[in-house]
C-alpha cells in the first residue's frame, strides 16, 4: 500500500488507519495506569504543563516513598484522581495520537469513611470501593441477590458537564483523536456491581432477569456513548472483558446469547452518532474475532499475547476488516530484558506497521512496576517508529 508523504493530524491518521487508507505513520495509543503516569512525569518525561507536572511528581513521591502525614491508602488514592490528565493531556505529551476523555472525577463516587478509617467510596452504581495497591477495587458489591439486580438504580448520564468538557477539549485540541469511555453489558455488572461467581451462576439460574438488567444497563451506556459522540468524541471505547488467559470467561454460545446482541446494538448506536467503536476486551479473543467483524467493531484493543492471542494470525485473517490497537506488550514486557522488549515491539510493528488497520498500542495499562530500563525502551522505540527509522 502506498504511504502518504504528507503530515496528518492525529484525527486524520487514526481515521485513515481504521479505514485501511494510507497514513504518514502508524497511529500510537499510550495507555497508562495513573501511578505509572505520575512516575513517568517524575523520572522520565515531564508534562508540558509545569503545574500539572509538579502535582504528578508529588503524587508519585507520596505513593512510592510514603508520606508521614498521610495514610497509605490516601497516598495510593491521589493518583487515581489524575487518571484523566494522565491519559489525555499527558498522553499527548508522550506522542499519543489518541487521548482519553475519561470518566469525570465526580463519577468516582462519594467518600463514606470517617477520618482515620480505611478509605471507602460508594461509587455511582452503589458498590463500596477501597484501595488495593494502586487500584480502587470493589470491596462490597451493590448487588447481592437477583432481586437487588432487578431493582438497582442506574446513574443519570444526561447531566451536561462531562459533554461540555469534551467540547472544551475538542476546541483546545482540534487535531487530537479523542475517545470517550463507556461500558458493555457483561464485564462491569459481573465485576463492579456483583461478585463474578454469583453473576455467572445467575446466567443459569435467572437468565431472563439477567437479560432484562443487561438490556437496561446497555441502553444507559448507549445513551452516554451517543452523548459523547455528539459532543465531539471521534471514538467511543466500550470496556467489556470477555476472556481470561487461554479461554473465554463463558462459553461462546452463552456469550452469543447474553452479550453479543447488546455489543452489536451498542456499536450500531455509536456509528449512528457519527463515531468509531473501539472495544477493549482483555483475555483470550480468538473465538470472538469473526463476531466483532460481523458487528462492525472498528478497533479491538488490546489483544494481549499473555492471554494466548497471536497478533500475526489475527491480523492475517481479519486485518482487512478489523483494526488492532496492540503491539507494545506491557504484561510480558515487565519480565523481558530491554533488548527483548525492543525486538518484540519492532516485531509487532513489522506485522501491522502502517499498512492500515493497525494502531501501535499498549496491551495493558503501563504499570508503575515496569523496570526503568524497559520504560526507556518503550518510549524510545515508539519515538523511533514515529520518526520512520524502522520503515523499509
């Protein structure tokens, strides 16, 4: 495929790649855990905004070294509030073509713990969360019985604030490719609203009740996705994990019955609103790829090798119809030598490259535990690829 010699904006680059058209270089998508983002600001590449960089550095120092005046879980929680900045403005600083519009801070939930108690937050679905290492995890799900699921109130997605923020960011960054974040109907209900084993048993014991809830949940997420697209998001990222290491979370037959129709409807709604649909799904994805093509998913992120996915095989079979955002192995990369990690990134680039329908993306959020030499290799190798140093 001929490659255009004219420089593109990030929006143009991503849209062209997704359609299999010539690009000036492969689009890049960074994806950072906020603690890793703060570490990068402190130790590798400062943010362009000096004030934001000072905040990120301070957060990293408090988290990594402790702070005598702050409880440990508060030091761990603070960077979570920086998730939006890390994957939006700071992602652009790192050279990412895609910037996450993010979930508003106020949607994290309300503090319900008293001073001196372990941090507890009640989230927008009613689940109670606490800090588990660098993650704000559910410690008490909102749903405990099928009756709870049926009656669960869902958050209001109509308030204008988040969509006004998208319009504002679009005005400030007209050339950036912006993606809003939404949720599918399988993973979040089973991991953030209800305990997973209980949810999975309910698929057998109460299938009609689960389907009614999933349909109601999906409509709410579709409404949010439409609003983000109409506000200026180029892409809507639908988070919905379907796999684990080497296997689907449910049988493919059960997935086709419960989750696939809702995914397809969500993708159709995103397209109708004028945006691209990007599915984030962790774990083994091979059994689902043909269905993603059938549903007209535009981008699959992130095709993790550790879960048993083969990028070359997937790209050879589906790369004319599905764009893969993958190629920088964050999970196995933690255990690689710097030279091996560099070679692995270049190998992935050699598969998708800038031939179309490839975005050079992280296979998971970069964690703060990544060895320093490997972080350097990731940043440097991606820069070299963007500069065209590894094109034939």
